[in-house]
C-alpha cells in the first residue's frame, strides 16, 4: 500500500494522557484530522495522579507549539519549584527556593494539565470507553484496531501513547516492561493548611526528599491543598502479599512501614502515618535499554509506550516532546510513512541516550544525596 498524505490519512492516537492529547492538539492546529481512543469511560472517571514539573526545553516547548503556553502559565505553580533535602532526623540539608518570576520548571497537577489539553481539542476528538485489545493488519497498512467490546476501527496510522503496558507496542516490538526491584507506596494528604499544618511547615510549597541509603520518601505538594508522599523502597514486587498484607489493610500497612522507618524522627514519620485514606502500591517497571524497533509506516510509539524509564522527572516531558515532534513531522512530510521515519530518526536515539543515563536510577532515590530530578 502507498502511504497516504497526513491530511487524508486516518490517524488514531491510543491514550488520552499528556502525550496523546498534545499530539492531537498540534495535529489539529495544522489542519490534520485525528481521533483519540481512551479506555476511561469519561474524562473525570479516574484520579490522574500528582504534580508535574514541565521543563522549558521539552514540556513547555510542546505547549508553545500547541498554542497553550500562556494558559499553562496561568495555571502553573512557580512556588512548587521549591525543593528541600532532609535527613532522617528531619534536619534541612539543602534548600532550593525559586527566584521571583522563575518558570524553568513550574508545577501543575496532572488533572489540570489534562483538562487544559482536552479543552483545546475539537469536540468529539476523544472517544471514551474504548479499551484497545489489539492492532491488526499489514505493516504497510491499513491497520485494524480491535477493542475489548468487540468493535473495530480502520486506520492508516496508530500512535501508541498508551503508557507502560501499551497494547500498541506488540505491533512493532516484542519488548515487555520488567520490574526494577524498586517500588513506590503512595499516600495522600488533604486540606493541608488546616489538617496538617506541621507537614506544611516541613515540606514547604514544593517538595521534600529524605533518605537513609536503604529507604526514602518524597513529599510533593499538589494544588487545592493536597499533598502526595511516595515511600521509596527496594522490595520484591510481591512484598505486600509476602508480608501477609492486603491493599485495603491500611492499618496493617501503616504498622509495617513504621517498623521499617523506625529510626526516623517522629516529625518525618507523620509523612508515613498521618495520610488520609489508603496507600497505593506502585511497583516501578522499565523497558530494556535501548528499546528500538523496525520502522513501520503505520504504527509508532511515544512516551512510556516507547521508552519506559524510572520516574526521575523526565517521563511526561519526554512524552510531550515526542508528541510535538511527531505531530510536526506529520505536518511537514509528504506521506505518513515519511513522517514516522523522520520522527523515529530523532526520538529513538534521544530516548536511548536518556534511558542509559537513567538506567538503575531508582536506586539513586535512596541516596542521602539529594537527587537532581524529582519523581514523577
């Protein structure tokens, strides 16, 4: 099959996360039709996660191409760039306060970023409630998307923006994410100013990190008076079951954690024990380094679907940069196949280099030295 022109092609993005939505927005700005499919039943059905710092050189660059940088700046929290390094006794080891007007890496809640991107799209762009089962059809296209409800859709280009356990990835790669040996246990805190004033004083307006070489925590202020804390540990993937615990056993998990962190100061232990609600177990996975695949003119990947790495502050930024470059390649190429080749020629070497730098990086989060990047 001859690869179609981008303006005449049926382009399908799988996944309505920051990467997929950024790609769709820039395509539409260039007059290229696109459909986004997402498994969520609607935009508000699921918590979107914590706060993100968007970098000038990638995440913000993509928003500029999307025509959304001004709106982003109005929503972002520059004060969230504050970063504190603590020792297990609660003593301040390092402290970065952003300069007035500094916007190199302002914070924004994931949910607010998603809402910004969704508002920018033409009505009906996102097809909610579509969980992809598989991608069929020949490598040179057209492709057939099969969804778990039995429905299908034909398409000339499939863009896999569907995250770590992508259903698009098997169409071009046999690689699967592997457990890194490290896990995050997420805890939520609400109404910070009134319910947790001591923790507001401890963490500040941005985030705080503490570690003892064997375990760590990362506290991150979010918008709306919320905070998330990530307890970072080198554990087996089934640590909870092996410890006789269940996800809903909040008190049992809390007691287990307090034993693990028993040598830490009572002030810091409040970040472990005073959470509002359950803990959420988030084992960390990564793709092989480097992760590459043979060119297909009808399928490509971006973000975690292409280069899942340890969460050291680059994931969403890289996904949005990928999305921007792919959309611009489609806007500037004679055929879809040419655009995919142009995009992958830049994206694959860049992601391989970044992945090599971050390989095994989750271990650095346990270091008593403050990590340069923050978990995301």
